[in-house]
């Protein structure tokens, strides 16, 4: 037998042209694929989950999956990938303790080593500010109590919730059908709403947003959409109004709906950008 020992001969690549995006999700999230769909080619996604909690989705659930110690441990679990930004991708977990709680969550993430830290609910506020939106129609899969907490969070941040629609679910949110998500958005919408927001990172929205925007005639934002937009912008991969290019595999397979809705914007702006250079 001939043995060849190449110890010391391997050349290690620093992958300096690849930008890492870290994502912390609750244990029950199954929509990793939605995050990848919004990723440009020069970025890589690194996902970790919080420990399992044997509780239905609700106020107590949201509080437990967003405890500082839990989130800090998740940040440390991502350290080997050295992401440029870490996003806490749980909407209810980041609004359940109000605006101050969202700020404490980001501070804990940074204390644990995140270069830049964002949350799903913080990303929503950033998107609303970028779009100059003041009045929001809210659709959630949660029960009424959790939905009201979201309205309280928005009010505390200076935004008016003009209506709430909710599904009353305490689990299996990722199983909600596309037709039900459409119905939820339409039930939430009101003529005086500047935008519709669909909460929960476990709610499938990627394929639905462009059509809903065209039908309702206003921005329709979702938790995963604003989280990835804010993460990409924080990592220097997107300007305020840029639409990130789709990953090649989705472009080739036709699995991606154009325009890519990673940047929160009105339907007219999305259509305009989506028509450029085949995007």
C-alpha cells in the first residue's frame, strides 16, 4: 500500500469574497428555503435554532425563545462562520417585550459576538421608515393576544395599526396554505392603510407578495422579506432600494417569481426594477 501524507501541503482559502449572513430561528421554523431565495451569489446563509420549547405558540412561547441567554448561545453557535450580520428571525419573540425588549435583544446578540445584530421586528420598523409608512394593516397567524402585542409594539414605535386580522393558530404555522395567506392579507387591508404586514417568519409568503401588492395597490411586507432585506443591507449587500439578484439555481429553474421581493417597496417600484436586466 502506498500512503501519501499531504499534511502541511493543503492551501486554505479564506473565502474573503463570500459574505456570511447568520440567522437565528425558533426550533419550529421550517422555511429555510425562503431565506436562501433572497440571497445573492456572493453570500452564504448560516442558520441555527433555539432549543425546543414544549409549548403552543403564544406569549409564553415568544418570551422563552427570545431569552437573552438562549439568543446569546445561538450567536456563539454561529461564531465559526463569522457572519457579517446576525438576524434573530422570530417576529413575536422580538416584539413581545416591546421596543425596549427588541433593543435589549440586539444588545445581547452584540455582547455575544455578533458584528451587527438585527431582529425581524426591528427590520419591520426599518422598512416602514424607509417607505415612509405610518398606518399599517396587520395580518398574523397568531391568536388575538399575540396579535395585540404586535399592535402595541408598532404603536410604541410611532406607527398606527389601522386593522388586525389573525388566524388564531398555536402551531403548524408553516402549513398555512397560500390561499389562506392571501385571504389573511385581504382581510387585514383597509383603504386607509399605507401597507399590509404579514407577521411570523414561519408563514409562507415568498411567492405571494408581488401579486398581493398588485392586487391591493400598496406595499405588502412579510417577516422573512423585511428580515432578509435588513440583513443584506446591514451586510453591505443591498442599498436602501436594491433588489438582490436571485440565486442562480432559482433563476435557472424558474422557481423564483420576479420581481424578487427582498426590498420593501411599492408594487410599481418593484415592477420597474424587476423589468431591468431580466430581474
